[in-house]
């Protein structure tokens, strides 16, 4: 039983880290090229809202992996939205 719980935790943390980091390549590309017109702001806003709800869910459940990974994801996605607005016409 204990091993199963550890495996579940490891899988959940790995999934959260990969999901939270999924926008990083796009952020780095946008910073490098200074072009972001191809990024949909509506998609980012919807994503931020969804991740924000996951964050609140993690807080309500007192689940630190959900809180930390989704908190990081919010920061990355908001930063990408700021880059979209900053570089939309370049």
C-alpha cells in the first residue's frame, strides 16, 4: 500500500511538473525572436483560468504538489500573455 501511494505521488508530481513546464519552450522562443503574433491570447486566458482553478482546488485539498505545480504554471502562462501583448506587433 505504501509503495502504491509513493508511486501515485511520483506520477502526480511528474505530471504536474511536465504540464507546468510545457509553455517554457514557447516562452524562450518568444523571448529569442521577439515575435508573438501567432500566440492566441484567448487560449492563454482560458488556460490561466483553468490552471487557476486547479490551484484553488489544490489549496482547498491542501495538496502541495497541485498547489506548487499549478502556481508555477500560472506564473509562466501570465508571463507568456505579457510577452504576447508586448511583442504582438513586432
